[in-house]
């Protein structure tokens, strides 16, 4: 007879399993997470109740044939004999019974999705024996009724109701409310009726043969792998159906054998704060599920030290060893049976963001893990969560139930905001500043002249627009929680109300906006807010992240030269944003959108006068008025970024954005005409005509960016003069300036050929006038596919490229960045036509390929071409990884996302350490 395959591994046989499976990962696949954990603990000398594991391979054979594979059952019985020897007890022997549990356990944890049966080995005879042996008949009969019940519900799939009903009736008959009121006699009586129920529904008696019990239980665990719950869970979590589950047969230990017994759960460090202190609970004379179910108030674990010092000291010793062994915080379950400690489970504990960061940093300081490991353990979501005020988890759950949940939109800028709603920027600002209220600005969408209202508000909600809409971009830049495109919210600006279904919320009422999830709630939800300066562990971790990304050999250029990883710069328009960017660790400004400076209340009229000027001279007069304030802006930026590069983008948006709203003005003119108000009417009509003349059907593809600079060069000439005068003044004050002038929306090199020399001439003139020199660059944004395709030519002029991936995505897909999300994009993602929203996560195959091509072609012309990204993708971890792979020098994002980007840059550096920059295919 050929020897059959090995289907069973005793917990002691972990080395044999390792040899067979080839790796620890393989052992986890073969024995499952729980089985491999129990075996590994056994090897480490931790007291684990004796037992063995039936492999996932046996499960997979069973699934094919519906039968145990050849040899499995014999091996299972033989393994049971070994357990009998190890425990000195006998399976089915009334005098000294061995009871076992039969527990599922797949490679990846699938909590509660598969079957587990406890107390196997009890029958009519054994229960009497157990009762005598323990002197605790109540415990023995309760255990037996649990077995009959579990057999019915898990092995034979009867409804829980089948047993709950007779039990409720029994308790009612006795006038009991709680299970704890049941006596031994009561449980014994219930066993009789449970067995009757079992027979009635299953068709035969509850099996008295303990081997039969074990056989049926093993089969039931195998079958539960293909149960609906398990299949659904695997689908949702991407676990393969082919893995199968292992079955762990473990000696039962009881924490309910009297006051020298107990059971508990604990974390080796605080899972919510990360504090290095055991946190856990235990109950004396109880079973595991009693602690979890909270039937009785559990005691803090420290108290065990006085109640059972020996077991407690052993427990502390073992858990410290487990933590060292797994090099991570452990979540353990234990039982003390008559003074003897047993460990039933250990696994890496789930934790909050705060705790994840503290534990990672502490473990490096304790010499347990490396800095690289610490960086890999913390996710960018952890950092994101930590830095934004969050709503209380419980309150969120409650809100879903109590009807305060209103609507869901695009989660445009994370964080929690609570405030009173106002439907226009002026009112939101007024109520915030003068009324000292927490406000939320609610608009269908926002425009540049709404920015003051947004900045003054705690949060922003729009019913239209997507992840790169104006509201989203500005909110992220300023770290304001924001939800956009919440289409279920109907805003009535006339009546000053917003409606969601039949719920009506008036101006001035409270709402809560969760920018992290995109959800909106009525009323005030409780929040908590952190600040980066207080996050000492996070600051330490990010310093390590910077060190990793700065390793000089982390990337290999196509030429074979070694290079560092990504730097993180920030998008900042004002000195105070730049200072914040520095505090968050940015080492450059990658985008200063100069037009935002034009929107300031006192400047806007001058800007409008400049736009409406009928002669160049008139325009120059207005621009001369603007120059000092622009110079002051830049001066502040350079000062805040002393020693670091500052990229200033010349004016980009179409001019109509600086003008009053055409529709509103039209209404005013009509009203004046009807009311025959002639004073000022002529001027208004003239203004209206000018605005009409500026109208474009497709303004995003119209007169903007470099086209506007060529059409009306005086504006950018003023801007360049202001930049260089400010840079010169700063230099004279001892500040190190590194200005980089960025020309937006280039589509052909001829545009640069036309405009750049004029601007360079101004730069030279100013530096000569001021008799000063400093280094500067002229470069361009790559936002148009044609620019990407002709990058080799563009790099003849541009000294740097910065990918404006908001526009580049818009132009490559041909999707409007302002409308797509509210129309078809959400459906595209839901239907799988697009894997993700390309305005949030860079489309590597299309937009990403264009970027890659630009870098390679551009650097062929200009090997030291500096390359960055300043679109919204610069703060998105997946997009940052792509930027690392294709050879960007830096990514630039909102100051609030800088910490996330620093961590993402380090993650990419570690993941692709030493790899060649992906060359164009
Ligand atoms: C871009 O297009 O990606 C960009 C940064 O410019 P803006 O968002 O200002 O158009
Ligand atoms: Mg752009």
C-alpha cells in the first residue's frame, strides 16, 4: 500500500510544514492563519492547548469529491491519539474526558464567516463524568447543551430560532430573565428538549459516538468555506475561492471551572493611543464569549496581577515574547483553567492611525524594527486620518440610523466640518468674521470670487462639480473639508434653503460635512482635531521618510547614473500658505497661482480696469498700479521659502473670470431700464457689452494660459518685473531666492519662442538695474497632449516641466474637469469602464504614458531638465508612485497633503529601490 499524503500536522510539526510548503507564507497557506499561529506559538514554547491542523489541501480535495481524501480520517484519529497522550485525557472516556473544538481558519482572516464547533466529545455519559470530575454539574450541562445547539445550527444549518425558541419558553416558564439564573437542573432539562428538537429537524438522534461528532464537525467546517457568507466576504475582499480553509482541532480549556479559572483578551500596546502598556480585560470563572458579549463587566487586566500573580506574570512574559517574535503589537486571547494559563490566539492587532504611527516609531527606538519597516507599516491613509479632524465613529453609525444622514457626494478634501450653512460667500464670510460663527458655505458650485467665503468657512458643500472643480482644488489647498457634486442636495438660492428629499434645511441651520467620506449630515456631529506640531511621532516618522527618498542611489536613470527619489513641494499662493508648507515639510513651491492674488477685494477693480482698457497705455497704467502689490506678494513668498525654489505661474485663467457675472449684470441693466433709472446705466451697459464680447463657448480651451500672454503681453510683463524686483530686494536682504517662472498651457514651442525671450529680457533688465545676480529658471507646464508629444522641442526653451495633470487629464480624455463627475464619470467608475476617477488618481496608461514620453524626450534635449507635477494628483499616493517610476524630481501638492506625499514618496522609494526609471516603451 502506498503511503497517503500528509493531511494533518500536529502543532509541534511546524518545521515539517515549513519544509513542505517552502516558506512561512506557504505554511500560512497550508495551515491557515490560525493553525500556523498556534503551531508557531507552540514552537516558541508558549503554552498552547495541544492540537493539530487538517490542511487546506484536504479541504480542497473534499470540495472536489465531497469526501475526505484518502488517509485523512485515519490520520485525524491518529493525531487525536497523540493529543490524548499529551493531555493524559481520553476522547469519549467519561472518567477523564478529552473535549476538543473544531475551528475553521483560512490563510486570510475571515472573521465569523465560517464554522467553529466547541465542546466536541460530550455525550450522555461523558457529561455525567465531566460533572463529577469538575464537581460543577452546571458547567457540564451548560457545555453539553451548547454542543447540541451548535451541532444543530452549524453542522446541520438549522435556524438559530430552532433552539432559541424552546430556550426562551423554558426561561419564561421559570420566570428567568438571564442565562445566569439557570441552574444545573435547568440546563439538564433543556438538553433533553434540545435533543428532541435536533431529532425532529435533522431526522436522527444527536450522535453519541464522539468520533462521529468529530467527523461531522470537520466536514461542516470544510463545507462552510463554500457557504454564502464566506463566498460574499471573499468577493468583497478579493480572497481567492481556491485557497480553502484549514480545520484546527484544539483541546478545550475552560475558564469557567471556578474562581481559579478565567478568560480574557488583550492588546500588548494600547490600540487607540499606541502607549506601550498592555491593555485588556478578563473575567474570572467565565468563557471567552462572555468577555466579548459583555454579559458581565470585565476587569482590567492589571487586576489579574493581584488575583493570580503567577498566571499574570507568565502572561506578561509570554506576550512580551510574542511581540518580539512577531515584531508587532499583538492581539491575544487566553484562558486560565484551574490556575494554568493557555494562549488561544495571537495576531497583529488592529489599531487607529495615531496608534499605528506611535507603535512604528517606538518599535524603531526599541531596536525591534528598522526605519524602513516602520515607514512601510504606516499607510498614507493613517497620516491623512491623523491630520484632519474626524467625526466620532459612534456618532456616524448612529446618524445612519437616526435619519440625520443626508447625502453623499465626491470626497474632495478630507476632514470633518460642522457649521451653520450660508448660500453665498459674502454671507458666509460675514457670519464667520462678524458673527463669530462656524460656517459652512453651500453653493451649487464655486468660482474664484467665492474664495473669501470658503476660507472663512469650516467646510464647503457643493451640489455640482468634481474632484478637480474649483471648490475642490481651493478647499484642498486650504485644508478645508469639502464635499462636491452632492447631487441629491437641491439648493434654492432664492428661498435660501437646501432640500434633500423631503428634508428642508434653512440658511443658518447646522450641518456636518465629512470630506473624508463625502457624506453630509444634518445637525452637529462631535469631532476631534489634531495639529502637526503636536504629532511628535509623526514628525519623526516623516523625517525618516525624507531620508529614504533622499538616498542617492534609490533610482537609476536611463543613462545608468544613480539618482535620489522624489522631493515634495507644495502648491501655495500666499506667504502664509508657504509658511504652512514649510511647517509640513515641503522643500519648494511647485505652483503659485498668481491669479488668486488678483481676486483680492481692493485689487479686483484695478484688474477689471486693466482688462477693459481700450489702449495699451491705459492698460499699462492699471498694471503699474497692480505691480507694487504683486511685488509684495512675491517678496513674502521668497522670504518664507528662503533657500528653496519657488515656481510662480504667470496668469492662466480666461479674463472673464475676473469680471462680474454676465447674467447678474444683465438682470441689473434690464431692471434699471424698466425702472427708468438712467444714472449709471450707460456704464453698466458698456460693461455688459464688453463682457459679452469676451464670451467664449469653450473658455477652458479658449483665450487663457500662454495664449492670453501673447494676446495681451503687458500682464505677464508686469508679473515678471514684480517677481524679479521682489527677488532682487530679498537678495539684498540676505534671503536666498530661487525663482522659477512658469508659463502655463503651452501647446507648441513657437509660443515659448514668442513670449519667453521678452520675459527673459525683463529679468535681465531688473537684475542689471539692481546690480544683483541670483539663479532663476524659465519653464512651462505640460497640460496639453501636443506639448507632451513635442516635449523634445519644448525642452529647447523650457528649463523645467511641471505636469498640470488637471488640464492634461481633461484634454487627454476630452472630459470637462468641471462637469464630468456630476454627469457620467461616477457611472463610468461604477460600471468599471474606468477603474478610478482619473481626476483623482492618475490614469497611468493614457495621461501617465504622455508624461513618461515627455520626460524621456525632454531629457534627451536637456539632460538636467527639472520635472514636477502640480495638478491635484501630486498629493495622491498612487499617482506619486507613478511620478517616482517615470523620473519626476518632485511632486507638488496642497500644504496639508505634504505629509502624505512625503510618506508616499518613501513608500515608492522602498518599493522600487534601486530600480531603473521606467523608460518609454
Ligand atoms: C493643472 O491643470 O493641473 C494645474 C495645476 O493648473 P490649474 O488647476 O490651475 O488649471
Ligand atoms: Mg491648468
